[in-house]
C-alpha cells in the first residue's frame, strides 16, 4: 500500500507541474488506474477531479465526461466524504461539452440539465446557472430563439456561488450577438474583454478569434490584423481551442491565405484525433475553406503533414484533401442536426464555405 | 513646461498616498528605490551637462526605533525653485492628461515628484534641501501627507545636489534599520555605475561593488568565468556552474543567463533579476524570456523597455516581444555553438533539463534538429540518448503511451526489437516528428496490436488441432468484447498478452465509469459508448502463446470442460500483468475462478 501511495503521489506531483495537455492527461489517467488497482476510491476521486479539469480545459471532453460520471457516482454514495463545492462547480464544465457529441440524444441532454437544476437547488443556489447553461446549450444546439429566451431568464437573477466569472458570462453573450448576426453590437460588447479589463483563464483566449472576421466585415481591418497574432499566441498550445484554430485559419483564408498554411500543418494532425466532433467539424470546414480559396485563386502552395496523419497521403492532392475534410465535416453536421432536429449546422457550414472559401 | 490648462483638479494627497501604498506598490520598501531612482536620474541629468562629473549617493541613518531618521544625498543636477513648483503642479494634475504616463515615462521632474510622494508611506514629513547645478538659491521644501507644504529660499548656498530627510512614522521603523536599508540599497542599486555609501552607527561602507565590465559587455564574460559565476551566486543566491551571455541586436539589453544547477518544474515561476537603466525593476520578471527558457536564471539590464506604473514589471508590448525573441535567440545560438564545440558541456545541461529541452524541441524544429542527439530516452536497449539509439541503425519503434510500453517491453526485448518509451510527457511527439528533421530515418509507432507482427502463426496442423478449443475460448470472452488469437512468441514464460486498441480502451473506461455513475450520466455514457461498440476495433485481443507449456497443454491436450474457466483466468491474469484496472464483472470472474481452482485442487487431493 505504501508503494502505491508513493507512486500515486509521484504521478500527481509530476502532473501538477505540467500545462493542461496530453502529457498531463496521460499521467493523471495512470494515477487513476493505479488508484483503481489499489481499490483506493479517495485517490481515484482526486485523480479524476484533475482529469475533469484537464479534460475540460486541455481538449479531452470525453475523458472529462467519463471521469466526472464516476466521481458523481462516488459522491452520491458517500456525500460526506467529498468536497461538494468543486464537484458542483465542475458539473458546468462537463454539461457544456455534452452537446458536442451527436450520439447523445436531446432527451438525455434535457435530463442532464434537470439533474443539474435539482442538484444545484439542493446545494442552495438559484436557477441562474441553470438558465445560463440552458442558454449556452441552446446555442450549441442551434436553437437561437430559445437561447434568447433563456438569456432573459438568466439575466433576471442575481449572481451566486455557482455563477461563472463575469468575463466568461460576457464572452457567451458576445457569442450570442455574433451568432445572431449582430457584428457591431458584439464587437462593442466585447470591448472590456479586448481591452483586458475582463479576463480569466478562458477569456480573452476564447473570445478574440471570433472577433477577427466581424472586425474585418465592419471594415476595421487594421484592428483585426493586429489582433490576429496576439490572439493566436494565447491559444496555440492548447488543444481545447480547436474551433478557435479554425477561426484563425478562416480569417487568414480571407486576408492572407498563405499565412494560414503553417496553422493548418500544425493543427490538422492534432485535430484529426480530437475527441470533440463539433469542434473537429468547425476546424475541418475552415481548413476546407482555406484549401478551396488557394485552389480557386490558383496560388501555388505545399502542405507538409507528418506520416502519422490520417491525411498524409493527401498532402499533395489538395483538392481531394479539401473534399475529404468537407465531407467529414458535413457528416458530423448531419448527425448533429438530426439529433437537434434542425438544419442549423449544415446551413452554417455552407455559409462558412461561401464566405471564407 | 508651459501649461495651457486653465483648471486643475485638486488632488487629495492623502488619498493619493493611500493609492500608491495599497494598490500600486507591492511594499512600502520601494520608497528607497524611488529615492535612489530620483538620485540616479539627477546624476544622469548632471552628467549630460558635464560628462566628467562623478556621481555619488550617500545614505545616513540616525537614531533608533521610533526616532529613526534617514537622509539620502546625491550630487546630481539639483532642482531650481521653478522645478519644485513644476513637480508639485504635475502631481496636482489629473492623471488623465498624460494617461498612464503619469507614473510611466514622464519627464525627470514629474517622476521626481511621484518618487518623493512614495516616501509618505514611511514618513509623515519630508524635508528636501536642493541646490540646482545651474545656479540660483538653495531651496528647502517641507511637505506633509495632508498636502500642505512650505517652500523657503535658504540664505546659505549648498553644493549642487539634493538631500532628502525622512523621519519614520509609527510602525515603520523596520524600514529604517541599517540591515534593511543596506540590503535594499544593494538590491536596487547593485549595477549603478557610481558608489552608494551607507553610514549608520558611526560606520561608513560602500554598498555596491564596482560594476564589472562584462555586465555591460556580456561578450567579455567568457574571459573571466569564475568571476561571472561568483557574481551570479552573490546576486541570485545559487551556486551556478555554467552561464550564457545575452545581448540584443540594439545593444540596449544584455546580461547573463545562468544555467540552473538543478531540474525545474515546468510551471515554476521564473524569477530573473532585471535592471532598467541600471536600477532593479523586478525580481519576478517572468515575461522577459521565452517560456521555454526555464533552465536559466538571468541577470538582465535594459534601457529599451517600458516599465508599468508600479515600476515592478514591463508592459507587454512589441518592444518586449522583440527583446524576448532576441534573448531567446541568444540562448539558442549558444546551445548550437556548444553542440559544435563543446559537446560534454551541452550533454551535462541537457541531462539536467531534459524535460524543458524536450518541450522546446516539440515546438521548434530548428532547436530539435540541433539538440536531438543529446536528448535522453528510455528504450528496450536501456536509457540512452537519441543519438546513441539512432547509431544502432535499427528500426526505431516507439509507443504512444507508457502503458503500451510497459505491456510491450518484455515481448519486444525478447525479440530484440528496439522500442522507445514514447509515453513520457513529450517523447511520442518528438519521435513522431523525427522524420521531419532526419528524412529517411526509419521510425514507426508501435501499437500493442502491431507486436503480433513478430509473432509466428500456427502451422495448418496446429491450427486444426486447436480449432475447437480456440472457438470455445473465443466464445467465453465474447461478453468482454475480447477475441483470442493463438500464436507462438517469445518469451515462452509469457502465457498471454492482452492488447487494447485505442477505441477499445475508451470503451473500456466508459463501461467501468458507467457501472459507478448516477442514472442521468449512465445513460449518456451508454450513448457515447454505443456508437463505438459496433466497430471491430472496439474489440481487445488476447494473444495466447502456444510456446508456453501450460497454454499448449490447454489447447492441444485432451479437451476439458474447465477450458472456459481457465481461459477466463488467463484473461484476468493478462489484465493484471498489463496493469489494467478491472471492471466489477471482471473482478467477479476472477473471484469465481480462484474459488474453482481451489475446489479442483482439493478434489484432486481427495482423488490421490
């Protein structure tokens, strides 16, 4: 047993020293396995709490969902043994990622939201966070009308212990304005984020990439040009920002396609193995748009992909690669739309290719 | 400065002091830095007029405890009466007019006033005597924290320069103690090019050493390495063994990067000492070097970066980005030179800081190309550097995870395959991109299922002899979505090898979590797992080794009704050998199996 504890502690210590990413995840998973092998539930819980965080903020949403489910089960069996605040707090991260997976039916997402509401009420906080996540999830599921309604419900209530930080809340409201086509209002609302007055671990990283094209569309091209490298530097080493990588590629595809190629080379091999289908889809579309643009304008270019990439064989066959990326993205869109009972993502993809390709 | 503004905001000075002390500066201690900065600026200004002037700063401490006083004197340019009015006016201005410049890059006079104000953090009265080098009467200024002040022309004429007297206010006498003042003066002023003297308790001493040439011209540092290392120990508190001189192309930033004598945590704070115009600005400047440079601790001076309002950090702007890039470049170039000229030295550094080097190599092909031969790896041929492994001229297999490596290590060693453990932090990524920097090298990722490539298939006779038993065994493991394959492989002591393709591994973890989860989540895990289940790759594989005598007897000997239980036991055993945590049903299986074994062995005893 002592041997287990020493090895477990070593792994955890080493993991704490690493940035959120694959290396950290590998150590934590190993730690959780060791704990399971030793039958040590507390240690397993501790490791999984980290897995949930790294998964949510380092690009492994599926691993986060799996680890969190296990944690919640242990908590329900023995609520006194674990720290309730962190567990309740982390529920938000996990529920936020579930709609990305088309295999999860809408009804199950609905049940999960109600489960969160029940647990939060029992924990003694208001429905504010519940409405906020309904708002977010409706956006992800392509129901912007509903999202607007939930946003109003959410705004009626006062902040409490489970509220996201104000930077994150602002970021989501900016997103809503962007998705509903209100570029100017969105850019204005985002000012505190752009200026650095509102920030956290996730903001402005997740906000700025989505402002590039709106700024460009508003004719504020200089601002967009200046923002692009700054914004990219914030996210480039974190695989949680797959969609954001795509936004950068999409933006560059319009203003300076050659500049987008290194991004594509760097990120495509990472993204193809990424767990999150929705974000993968967004990346593929932007990648396809870039290739389409380059092919259409007749620019000569080369693409250097590593042999381990699924797309290695297509590195020199640009049009086929474009076609493959597009097809895979639309296949994901189709399955998301089927689950969501709308045509939102399929339309979204077509629009995106039209604008950026 | 002529002032066209008609109205001025009245500033509540005590409010301003409160802002300075509680929000801007990290500690009241900085008053000494501010005074020293004022003295330095004044001396610099005087030397602009008269290059032959030799600057000097002296500090005197008198009395103890609640009566302690501090006098700082410089022989700088001094202030005229007009200057004094001007800085008071500057303080009186709304900070809006000059934006952030109020505390950033303002004129000498403006900054002077702000610096002086910081003294109210430790003193309830400031007395300043000053004589301008450009003539005019000597001036006495007395200020109080409530904003009232008096100005008086003195009848006698002082020598040019400025003296500031402070009397400690209650509970700040700590800042007036000789040891504190001595430490802080050295701390802030170590690189100042003129003497700072401290007299206290009847003793006078020079605080800062002569500034060595190689600080100003780091290219000279290699000429006196021992001195450089000693200086580093004195300034940074660690005993170093190696250093790299730093300099930007403008020549306006430079210093010494000391190689840390111990490994460092990737997330650890980097605390370089940075001097702006020869004055210490920060001990926590973490943004002056690229993130990857965590194996060095630096002494850096610069006069091209802009400090933040508190003068404790630098603004993150293009200038800083360029400087950071160039300093990083200097470290890189030094390593490249070592790889050409002094490999033993490079090897020592790499061994100590392998982790950060690997991190850098992952992000930077050029660096990787340069350093790759010295990076250490764990392999079936032992702990070796990548260069040594390449020199083996074998196919270089690597595993993507630590678990794969552990599973395959024994099997691979037995067949003399060269397998590198890629599951440790950055290894897999590095090995994957090795072809990019060394075209033509034979590197392949090894999956557990690939090991079977080296396994021998059964011959037709063996196949038919084992067919019946193999089918039964396969059926027994069907509910665990595991197939069995009979092969011959080394080492023969190994009866079975369990391999788990990635998708099967995901599915396995989903199922184990699902057993433990509340309803709402269990159904979601069911949906997530469901989509994976249909695919053949979601099956794990149990290789059974016909070279192993027990396995051979089990599959080619007399058929036995106990085959199911025995195969299940082999399965459970292989899981344990591969360090796989088991699901509840697998644990149940093992319990049942062990009980059966006990039962059978007792039966056979009875039979004897």
